[in-house]
């Protein structure tokens, strides 16, 4: 953000009272830009672009060295263990803070064409392009009461890539959405009313696996879940078009 008076943004001089910034996540989308450009006149149109803003409107809450470090790849295990111990005293709440892990890149990742991505999804695409291009994955914890298994779901670059481009999404993306729905139900006291079927149980047949056995085993699991469910329980089962 350090600028000199001779710096320009879209060929517009900044002067001494303005600085160059990038808008990532707008809170008030329709607010007019103090220094409009040929491409943008309001905040929403300038997402992901450099714009000029008066210094008095810019507040820096972290140092540049901290910002350049990106997400932490070494979560505090001791602190997380303490949190889990406290939660055992009562009903566990769905954790809201994802864990970031890094995997080795097995193949070349695709690139985003931001001109084809809706404005609302561009902040997610920019974050993915800048922070997950090395195949960093975000672990989203899912409680056992949601789908019958307590495990993290890992979202990677290609999961987000397909989502923001309105392509067919992965089972992991569906699982994260299920976790969101369960969280919404819990907030309004309806978490005992609904139960969710894991996308894994309705996923396509894997290669080198006998199809008949694969389908029968998963059908037996779903049947067992339904038979042992309390009366009045409503089940929501995902359906991913083209993957069944």
C-alpha cells in the first residue's frame, strides 16, 4: 500500500492524499468509488482490481509481514485439544474454524478466468488462486451427529474451481454444504428433526470394484440407517446430477 505522489492507478495520478489498494471482499457493494476508473464506478465493479482511495478511509489492522505469510499451516494442537476437552462437558458444537493443510501437487492446476466468474464469487476465486495454488487444502470438520461419522472434509483447489465456474461439484463440496445446513438447523433448534445421508453412500461406482456388490453394500447401510432412525426424523439425501 506504500505509494508516492507520482504513482497512478489506471493512468489516474494518486497524489499525496490517496493510496493504491485492492478490493477483495466488499461489504457495501453499491458505494461509489471516491476515484472512479474507466472500468469501475462503484465498489462492486472494482473487486479484485487496483483502485485509489483517500488515506483517511484506509485502516491497516495487521502488519504487511503478517499479511504476506498467508494462512497458518501449523495449527496449535494443544489449544485445539483444550477446546475439545471443554466441549465434551456438553453437546459439541460444529467447529467453525477450518484447518489448512498442504499436499504435494500431482498435476498442473487449471487457471481461473475471472471475467467468467460472477462478482459475488470472485473473492473466493482470488483467494483460491493466491493461497491454494500449491494444492493447499482446507479441512472442514463435520460432527458425527450430522452424517454418522466424525471426520474432516478436505476442500482443494479443483473443488473451488468447479464450484465458481458452475461445473459439476465434488462430493466433498456437497458434504461441506450439508455441514452448513446442519449448522443452520442447530441454530434454530431443529437439529434433532433432520438427518443427512452422506454423499459417499450415493456416489458413483469406483473403478475396479464389482458394481453389484458396491451398490448392495451401500443400499444395506442406507436401509439400516432408516430402520434405526427415531420416528418423525426427516432424512435429506444429496443427488449430484451425472454422478449416479
